[in-house]
C-alpha cells in the first residue's frame, strides 16, 4: 500500500490525477496484451503455425499424403457440386483431370491457395460516411 503525502486540496487533486493516469495506462496495456494473446488462437494463426508445408502431410519426398487425398477427394467434390447434372462422359473427364491436378497438389500449393483465398476475405475497407450534399434546392420545391 502506497502512502500519500497529502497536505492540501491541490495535493489531493494531483494524487487523484496521478492515480487516474496510472489506471488508464494499465487498462490500455491490459487490453493490448489481451488482444495479442487472443490473436494467437485465431483460425488463421493456428493454421499458419501448424499447417506449414514442412510438417503437413509429407513424411518424406515419396509419400505425399495431401496429393493422394486431393486426388481422391477433388473428383468427388467436383462431380457432386459443380458437375452435378452433367453426363457420364463429362463426369469421367472431370474425374480424370481433377485427379491428376489433385495428385500434383502438395502441402506447399495448398497453403499458398489458402493464403490467397484468405487475402480475398481479409480486412474489409471501411465505408466512408456519405454526408448530405446541399445543392440549394429547398425540400418543398417542385423539383425535389
């Protein structure tokens, strides 16, 4: 507990102001530290930390689990969503092409695609407030 040497009203006001400044500084520091702490647990930060190409889906150069998974999942996804009402030949061609593309995708390509898509939906620009522009026409005029 801090002892204050307060002898008159000015000392009291100075001590009060000093405590208020210390309070607001500690409050701002606590808010900033909380934001930094919580930011490390967002989805993007977790993916950036743990889904790096060096430790994701690649045990060695010959085994490419992400490419194998994508070669199986990408044709099914394409045929079930985009080419739902297509014919048999179109679905077969899409399956072959997307299987080859999926095989070539590795963790580095997937993380680059994720980062580019994340960039599209990143920070939204703030809209400027449109203020009323007065052109000199009174509101009860016939031209309004």
